[in-house]
C-alpha cells in the first residue's frame, strides 16, 4: 500500500475500497468522490485498525450523517448498558458513535466497541487523559497528552476531537469578551485550566505537527474541536468563537498539507436567525472542510426537550452547509442519558438530517418519502410501518386504539379523507349514516 491516508490515496488517484463503499452508498461516481476527498471537502474516517468498519463519507454532496455520544462517567459506570446503547445506535442507522468515557481505564470498552461496530468511532483523548495516565491535570505534560492520542489511534479510533484551536490568542479573546457562560466544552475547559495553571501554550497547538504525524500513521481524521463554542444564545457568534474558528481554518490547511483528513466542529447554542450565516462563515474560513455541529440548540429553556431544540437547529444547519450532526438527547444538561433518551435523540437527529437532505436536493433523498406517500394513498398500514423511521412506535400507536375498519385509523375513522377520495375516484358512493 503506497499511501497512508484516504486523502493521500485520493491525491495520487488511487481508489481505495473505502472510497468504493462510500461511492456506492452515496450513489456517486467514485471519481467525483475521489476528487472531493483529495480537496478535503469530503472525509472518510477509516482507521487502518478498525476492521469491522463500513466506511462512510462526510462532506458536501453526501447524506447528512449523525453521531451518537455515549460512555461512562464517575457517577454512572455500567459498560453493559453503554453497549446496549451502541446496539441501538447501529440498529437505527447512526453512522458514528463517540465514546466519551471519562473515568477509569476505558480502553477495554473502547476496544470491544471498535471490534463490534460497523459505525465510525470517535473519541476525545483529552477526556481520557487523567484516567489513562493516572495523573492529576497539573502533573500532565504535553508529551503525556500525545501519548493518549497515540493510544487511541492504535486501538482503531476513526476520528478524534482535538481542541487545538484554543491557543493563547483565542483565550485572550475569551477573557476580553466576558461571556455569560464562559467555556462549556469539557475538553476545552480542561485545556484552558491546564494552560492557566502551567502558563504553557495549548499542547495540541504547540505540538500540532506531532499530533498530525500520529494521526497520519493510522489514518485518523482530526475533528478540530470548538472549545469556545457558545453555551447559551447570548454568547453565540462572539469574538471568542470567531477567534477560535480563524485558528481552526489555519489548522485545517496544515493538516491537509500532511494528508490528514479534517472535520471542523461548530456551535453550540445559537438563535435560528444566526445559524445559516455561521455555516457559511465556517465553510469560508475553513476552506470547505466538513462541518460537524452539536445542535445548534435554538433556545436555552427546554431541559428535558433538548432533542427537539437540537433537531430544529440541526435541520437549519444542515440545510445551510453542515454535514454531520451530533445528536442531543432529552437528558442534555441534566444527566447521563438512558436507553430511551438515546433512542429519542437518535430519532430526532435522523429526522433533522433527512429533512435537510431533501431540502438540499440530494439525489434520491426524497425516494422513501414518495414510497411512504404511495403506501398512505393505498392505506397500506404494514407498508407504511416499513418506511417509518421507527416502525415499532408507529405500529404501536396505530394499534393502541382499535378501529372498526382496518384501512382507517382512529383519528378520522370512516371519514378518512384518503378513503373518501379513493372511493369516489373508483366510481363508488360514500355513505355514513346507512353504515351506523
């Protein structure tokens, strides 16, 4: 194999098996896909050690993908439950899973996850540093952080969130801004604390070339983390967020020069009227790199329902240029999500992603909606259930209130508009009183 990464192969005109898989899934000519991978506008996160992977493409011209976050914390340490979430995510078609475990020795679960999962696997090495190294934050060196990155890469992680953009310049912008919510990124806050306590530059920024060397060796896609993303509406599109984004644009170009694939992460909490402009700004400053957004959450007052605030923002974002949506569950801001929370988050994100693909005119995106419409026209309930994002829930709702006539539902009964129109167009009469 005379290439290290998907990007290097694409630049050399080599079609990899991962490119062939993605081209088939996206119904895209492989030559067109290869050109986009070479430019960096599409990435194919595919670690050479993730052998169970079914490759996916993320970027312009591809279906909007979704990511599911899971993992243990010090207050909730049940790996069997997290594996159940993994199985659910895969069953519902999530293209990526991020293991955000931040307590104890996490590599046993992560290796099992990588062996099992056909979905892309992502991590945030910064979360794992304290447990992996068994050192307090102040005692961790720059080289220690790089050791964790290398460990995750060797295990087979396909993409890593690296908060390399929160350098001293960006921190100064944050301090001047005097935000309402300050830093809400977990990894960003840990790096900020380390920088302030040690007086050193961000190790991922200072030693960025070494980070890229590690990622290139295993073909890990760097997901440039937005440590200064807004954590409330009042902080969105401020100087701190934009200062970091400018740094991420330069880091994107430097990664591409080393044939390392890139995604750029984005907000956060943001009013609906700011989302489209932010998507365009990111694409401009980061040279068209794939954009990965958390939400955005379009209001701050819906704890317990943030899968909905996120789906609204995600649909707008993906219509305006975002390529990858990180799901948000009803448990956001409240607790570690349970199995039902995960399901609700996945479904909401899948709806947002699919709606955006339709709005963007992606070829064949509307096909399944047309099939659903045809099934509804025929009042074929079993066929409708097959096309539903969540067939089990749809069928359970339908069957929860028995109907007199199988072809109708309990909302309209025999006054169903579709039934009435079908009967008339078939040359039949519509009667109600004689049937009572």
